[in-house]
């Protein structure tokens, strides 16, 4: 998942693209009314600020377009939700006094470390 943010710092001509508090690029308005997103040597032209931001971040991260990045982020989010739900279920069982799911989980972790 990406941690890029489009931040308005009060500059009239552009907005900053920030990653982990570091300024990495900008989105500015082009003379023809469209917007340019720039990170390093990657430049993307789009109809709105948000589209330019999404496209330039996706290309900077190696994806062909913003929808590919969004679909990849959706897959990762779904896997994270499933992992959290499983951990929550194991914790609830432990609170109820049943430690068997926890022992099964630890057996899998220790087995994976040995391999």
C-alpha cells in the first residue's frame, strides 16, 4: 500500500506530493488547463489534480495505471482484514478459556520458522 499524500501547503501554483513527510513531487496546473503530476522523471498529464496525483503515484510505484494500484491495494486490504479477523477470533477464544486455537497457531508459526 502506498503512503503518498497530496498536500496543499499554500503555494498558489502547485500542491506537494509527500511520502513519509518527505517532499517527493508536485501536481501543478498546465497552461492548457490540465494538470501535471511530477515525481522525479515521471510526468503524467490528467484532467484533475486528483487524477494526476493518482496516476503519477501509480506509475512511480511501477503500476501501469491508478486502477491497477487500487486493485492491488484492495487485495492487500482484504488479506489484512482476514488476518485480523482470525487473530481476533483466537484472542476471543483465549479470553473464554480455550487455548487450543492459540496452540494451533503457535505450532504453525514454529513449524514455519524451522523450515
